[in-house]
C-alpha cells in the first residue's frame, strides 16, 4: 500500500522536527556538550521517530480496513512484522 502524503501530514511534520533535533544532537556532540544533554536529546529523537512509525502503521491499517471492511486482505503476519520492527 502506498502512503498518502496528505493522510500522514502530521507525521511528516513530526519527522521533519525529529530531523532538526537530530541535527542539533550532532552539533551538541561536535561542541562537546555533556553526555546527559546529548542522551536526553537522542531519546527525544528516538521517541519522535517511533511515534511516527506507529502513526504510519495506524494510518495504513485504517486505510486497509476502509478498503476492505471484512479484513479479508489484511495480512496479520505483515502487520506484526511492521510493529516489531519498531522495537
């Protein structure tokens, strides 16, 4: 299934923000900032990316159900694999 950019616009915004945060982490490391500050920011980036992934999966599931209300075409193993890949 293709991703509809309009349907995941908030997620795309979140990923762009995470990209900015990641660039800030790189700068922090290059400037020799404290380990605690760097780790805090890395955790924030990681959380933002994880949430974006879950949002995309949720949107995909929503679209699958909209297109196939009986769920006959849903591939449970594929969905499980997507969820587990975010761990």
